[in-house]
């Protein structure tokens, strides 16, 4: 596979994730109600923090060298994502 095709595929993968998370965070709600997009942006950030945490936990299972570092950082990011969710919903 050529290098240009590989970079194009990687770029498309990240654009797809951003679009999916924006829709998951409620992209159409501010358009319909006329509110600001602050909640959508913060929702996308929370989802990305959780995704990176999940990726690091997965990487800890497949890595021999830095297993504890990946595991701790992954669960730390997942905990931060959960704390941000509670803060955004007003439960803290």
C-alpha cells in the first residue's frame, strides 16, 4: 500500500471519529433550539478523553514493556472523563 493512501486512510479515520462524536454529543440540538455550541464542544472533548483512555487500557494489554504506565494512564483518563461528565450534568 502506498504511503499517500495510508495517510489518506488515517486522516479519514480521524475525521470520521470527530463527526461521530459531534453527532453523539448532540450536534443538532443547538441548531434546532438556537443555543450555543459550548455543550457540543465539551461533549466531544469528554468523548475523546474517554476514547484515549480506552485505547491506553487496550495498549496495556498488548504491551510488554510499559504495561503499568499505559494501564494507569488509561484508567486515569477514563476517570477524568467520568468526572467531566458528572460536572457537565451538574451532579457535582
